[in-house]
C-alpha cells in the first residue's frame, strides 16, 4: 500500500539520519498478474539510490545488431504517474517499423517496478538514472522519445549530455509551466508549507489526473485483450507501491515539471535535432511555449489532448518514423 505519510526531502535539504535509503518497489509477479506480459521480463539496474527496472525490446529482424544504421538504439522515457507500460504501444509500433533497433523502456524512480529513493526528486536524479542505464547498456548515444515528464527529463538530459542524444522526440512535454500561474495557496503546496502535506498531496494528484481517478469498470477485460488501461495502472501503483505517491509529489515539486525554460532553450541550441508532438487540445504545453524556447519542429495531432501518446499511437509513430528517416 502506498504510504501517504511519506514526505521526501526537498531540493537543497539533507534527509534525516534514520530515513531509509530507498523504498522498495512491488514484485514483477504482482505487476504481471494484474497487467499481463505486454512488456518483456524486467531487467534491473542497481544504483546507490535504489533498484530501477527496465525493459528491452530486442531487434525484431534476425542477424547481428548493426549500429551503423541511422536508428539503432531508442530510449523511451515515460511521464509522471504511468510507468513504462504506458509507452509500450508506441514503443511496439516503432520497434516494428525499425526492426534493427534496440528499444529500451525504463520505469523512472517511484514508478512501476522501480524503487523510490529517499532523496529530493530533482532533475539531476533522473538524468543520473538515464546516464547509468546507458552505461550499463553500453550505449554511447540513443534516440530519445520522452512523454510528458519524460519530455522534460529528455530535454534537461540533452542540455547536460548532448553527446548522448542522437535525436529527441518530445511528446506533450511538461517543464514549461510557470509557477507564477499558481495562486498563493497552490504555491505553498509546491513549496511544502508545514502542516499542508495532506492538502498538497490531494491537490497534486487531482491536478495530474484532471479530477478524481476513475478506473474503468471493464479494465480487466481490456487488459485481457492486450490494452494498456492507464487509470488501472495508476491506481495499482498507488495501492501497491509504498513510495509511489511520494515520488509523484516529489516529481511535481522538484523534478522539472515547472520553470525549465532555460534547460529547454539550452537543449534546442545543442544542435541535437528534435521533433515536438502536441495534441491539438493539449492545455499544458502549446506551440508558442515551444517556439519561445527555440523548439520549432512542432507537429500537431488533431482532436486529441494530453493522452496523445496512447490515444493516437499510429499518428505519433508515423510522425516519429518520418522524422527519423530524414535524419
């Protein structure tokens, strides 16, 4: 059961001496029992901050891996709340279109089968996870596909390590929200005002969900048909991953959801080629937001909002395929 009383250290503060090193994630067996085998068996990266799960979609074309091909390594970085499984439909679609590519998805801290480190969830914590996983994989660089918070993480990773990023496709990225848009009470939630943790947690979760979390009644039947039901996955994590909610709150406060304009602008100036995909009805990130930080290659998918990465997989996959083929 996710422990609602857990509050992670804030950026710039040290954890207390009796705090745990990390909060252990649920078992793979429990996750597979609920959501099936859409992902391959989890592999694990052990770090000083805890254990992180990742998944390799091997090249579907027979023969040796050819790293001279334009797209040979692809790294998928998910958003806040829904783990790597949420990007499985897009990853599977792109893997089939680029059969020689190695595709890897990672569960970020506090999500899926990855532990929650008892440290501030700053962008550097997530950049270090991506870097450590690339080292374990033996990858010099990769083409990054980042959704939502994964888009912000990819942008800040590109700004810090442009030599590691062959290209970046950001889908409905966060990071360009300005804290100035919040009222005084909401900013106190973000700052962790004493005595307001319960209210802050409820506000952040409802804001991310766009209301109360409602799990479709037919979710088990849909999972049996091979669907990813994101609401059910989010509810499962809140129930089964003790550190999940703390990670979600920590990410929203400190992870790079707001005010990352300087890092986005730096990423845009690195020379790494980018594609930026938005849903027409997205009310979090706009074309103007991206243009303001120098990101110009923006594609719009009509009649869809923030859930574009799952609701319009063929269109998103086609846009990324066309982008990669022009590199």
